[in-house]
C-alpha cells in the first residue's frame, strides 16, 4: 500500500498480499529533490516499525510560526534529521486552554506575525515531501469547526499530514471528527489523563487512532522538575487495556525524564514546551535552530 | 432549626452516584414549606421566601395547548439531562483532564438542588447577607417620560438587583457556589471577573465562609474598574492581573484550576463554560425571576408582559427570564452591547453578529474571525465585554423564544444619566444598556403594558466614566458653537 522513500532506498510494504506493479528503477536522487508526493508511513506504522526494532519513539512538538514560518520549516527538517520519529506541529490559537505560559507565548507571537492556517498548510505541502517522519497536527476545536470538519480533514490529507490531536474535544464529541479523519487517512489521537477513570480510559484507548496520548500530569503544558511516578502505573493500566502504542507528554523537558518514561514502558515520549522555549526564546532564529538541534540530540541519546 | 456546619461530609468523591434523598418537605421542621417542581427528572426545590406562591395556583404549569416553542423547550431540557446541551448548544468541550471533575460537580450540584438543608442555609444567606428580596420598583417618572401625547404608554418597573450586597446580581450565584464549594471540601476559590462585580461578590462570599480567594482580572479592566479591585483586596482576596481583558482572565483562571483540581474550585460568574456551569449559574440566579413573578402578582395580580435585561454572557438575563420561558405571553428581550456601533467591529454583540463555535468549554454563538480565532470585544459596559454568550441564550434565540437587540456606548451613557435624573437611581452601565432600549421599545407597546427591566447592578463604579463622557460631549458642543 504505502511506498516510502528513505535516503534513496525504495521498498514496498504489502499487507494482505496485494502486490504492487513492478516499478522501473530510477536514478538515485538526493532527498532534497522535489518529488510530487512522497507518502511517509502513518503514525501506527511508525510505531510498529520502532517496536520491531525495540525502540521508543521520540516525538517533539513545536508551534507553527514561532519565531516565523520559514524558521518552522527549517526546524521541521532539523528535527527530522536528528532522528525524530513523529513531529507534532501546533496551530496557534488565541485562547489555548490546555497550554501553559511557554506555548501560550509562542502562539501569541506567532499570531501577532499574521500566521494563519492556509500559510501553515502551504508551508507543509512544501516541506513534508522532504521529511522522512510523519507529521501530526495539534489544533484546538474552534478553528476546525469554523473551517468545517470535512474540509479541514481533506486539507490535511492533501498536505500529507498523517495525524491530528485536538485537546479540547471530549470523547463524546469525537464521533464526527473520527469519521471524517478515517475518510481522509488521518489518525485522530485521543488523550487520556491521570484523572480519567479506568472505564472511560478504556473507551478512549479503544477509539484512539495512531497512538494513545497519555498526559503525564494534572495541569497544563509546561516543563516540570520531574515526571510524576503515577505515570508508571497509568502506563501499566493502559497497556492492560490495549495493545496500541502509548506516548507520554506534558512536562517532559530533560534527558533524564525521557529515559525514565521510556524505562517505565512508554512506546513514545513527547517533548513540547522545552522545544518551543529553546526555539522561540533564542536570540536569533539561526541560534534557535542550532540550540534546537543540540537539545534534540541530547534527548534522543537518552533513548538509546 | 437546622443550623449545621455547612462542611458536611455528604460529598461524592471518587464515585459518581446518584444520591437517594428523601425530600423533607415538612413545614413543621423547616418553618415553611419549600416549593418543589420536577425538573429534568429530579425533584427540584428552592427556597425563595416564606410566601412563595404555588405556581399551580396560578394555573401556569400545565397549559392545555403545547405550542411548538414549548415542545422545543421540552426537548432542550431532555438534551440537557442527557448530554449537557441545550439543543445543539452547550456541552463539555474541555481538555480530558477536567472531564471527571466536571461530572462530579454536576452530581454535587444536583444534590444541593434538592437538599433542604442547603436550600435553607442559602435562603438565610440570600435574605440576611445578600439583602433579598430585592424590590420591584415602579419607576413613575420614567414611565411618564415614555408616555405619548395622549398620556398612553407602558408601565416601567425596575427589578432592583442593584440593591443587593456588593451592588450587583452576581452575589446570588457567588454565594451559592461558594457554599457548594465549601460543602465539597474545597479550600480555595478561583474566579475571573470583568467589571469586578463578580470578583467582589466572590471575595465577599469567601470572606464570609472562610475560604481562600484568588481573582483573575484583565489588566485593562483593573484600570477601568479600580474601585472594585480595592474592595476585593480589602476582603483578603488575591487579585492577579492577566494581560488583556475578561476573556483572557477566564482562560487563565481555568488553567490555574486545572493544575489543582482537588483543592481549588473554579467559581463561574456567568452562564458560560462547560456543563454544568451554565445550568448552575442560571439556577442560582433564577431567584430573580421567581421573586419577580411573586411581586408582579402582588402588585397587579398578573404577570409581567415584557422582560428586558442586558446581555453580556447572560447571567442576569437568564436569572430574570428562565422562570418565564414557558409563559409564552411574556416577551423576553435581551440587549447586547453594540459598542461603537454594530458594524464598527468594536462591539460585544455576540448573538447579533457571532457565529456558532466552541469557546471556553461550550458550543455557543461567539465573535470569531475567519480563522476561528476569538475576537476581543468592546463595550463601555465592561461587564458586557465577552466574545461568547450563554449556550442557553443561544438556544432561546434559535428557537425564537427570546429576542435580542443591541445598544451603543453612547445610548447607554445617555440612559445612565436619564435614570439618575428621573429616578435618582444610578444604574451600572451594563444595566443602562437595557434601560436604553426602552427608547425604542416603549413607543411600540400598548398602553398599560407591564415592562420589567432588570437593573442588574449599581453604577457608582461608572460615575467617573460617565462624567468624562459628558465633559467630552460638552466640550465638543462648545467647539461647534
């Protein structure tokens, strides 16, 4: 079904016995060359692949447009080349209820520069073919509603975005989102938290696509000094309920955190505010990108 | 006489149970009998006062003809019970972290609604601390002002919520919720305020109940309504400044609560937010409407014909309207803030100009741009500045039960002065919007129509603003002469 291009190698994945027509080999082209559509694997497949390799996914998050859109484009490439397995890209929103001061500030800066959804999509259409890892979009619900859920999902599909996280939609309201997401091959990731009772958690993990997002602490996004050890028991409970991959996010900001969460059994680790801070609060975009690279590498090492 | 410590251990933590509670409606035990009605399948009783009329006596509860609107209202109540929505509006659109906490809150709220002990303590607080019942005042000179050449015109009554403790209707809800929070074992209360009235009401209620209080207020609002900031601080509340206005303060208050769900309680000041907040606030404010019905019966042996209230997010409007939504012969008129003008882009007329979306946890009309980003509104009535509106009001608009109009800053400022001169009453600029609409409304009404306007707050806080405006007007007039 999906054909992937990684550093010039060309192989087919064929689930279910359907075989692809034999494609004539072509000359090796460097990854930066524009190929019309280069579908990367989706979120679930990424996790399956990593699991076979015994690895834990590293999932950074950055806010689009902070400090500016071209830096975001560069940052996506940097994160990809440093070995990120999935990248979460946040769409700035005027009233981000789930976000702490770092991501709020990034959204405010980005919006002040005149960022909008169309610009982000245009950038992604350009950059995604150059990336080897899939992108998941992070957006609040109102901008999605305003566009129209169907239109929104189609736009995501056309841009090559594989996943979506919407933090302010409860399970009960996700039905229509899930339907449109499935129609467009977008995996809708749902969140479960330490306050979610087990029966509800089971319903959430059943419905979640791509992976299950485990929020590590009761609160908004933002770096914390340590990761609560409740995460260990929560991971255990979730893994009893599902075989879907589980990634832990909120508050993770240091290599020690990343290592700890991986040891506890997470399939993926999400780092958000710490990344946004490094990139957005640097003295210049170039410096920000450099620091982002160093920071990402230090976190990735913790997963080895 | 039951006078137990409110910090009772009856609270549901960790399990979502429907409590089995025998309704003790014994006049002997309580000293008076509580009015009860069935609402959403639960027996609801609320203590308004000793002489609450049985609405069955008024023949109002079981109309022989169920009109389309009443059917829609019935459907609305069903969806509310099932999914926290008024038709398609409302709901719970919050991060997953808050879901369980809100569900527990709903259970607690339903409990206190039919707990006679809570209702009795609330009734005492409303009477002795808040100063209820508030008068339904016949504004004679205002009525005369609106008479035409033949001496015909409607009769204008003012529901004097400005005479409550704190100076606005906000205290009805703040008191009840603070009591609820204390009963739930919460130690600290968090609230957001625009004009400062809800902040003052919450701070006062917390001082009375011995709870910690943190109020988030927009930095711009803190400057505009500085007297209220001082009052809050005097009660011992901590006032935290948030860059922006009320909508930003609300977002920040919710975020701070998310981080401390066990200990803190977010006290919603108005009928917006995720379910059960809009219903809770409306339920605690509905004492306004209940009193009005009773007072109307006493004064003229009938019902009001038209109810007028200003609409920021909807708490005072719903407080007055909700009691009468099934009375189809009572017109419900909400007046929003048109700011510099409804087409100026600088207003707060959500129901007039907004589109349906999700904001602060609920689906409702809201002022948003083409991207779905939330627009910061404007009004001279700071308490009306909110880009959203109550989902229940959105529902009433959609089904055609309530009408909504808007009034500019200038018209509101004139109405302020008019009431001061004609009745010696200082209305809050927010309430002045409702009063300003009388200019357009009265000429259209038959003589003798009974109009009740909710004077939702007093305007001491606005005296300076009005003064500056008058001086500016005089200055401009002199220049043109």
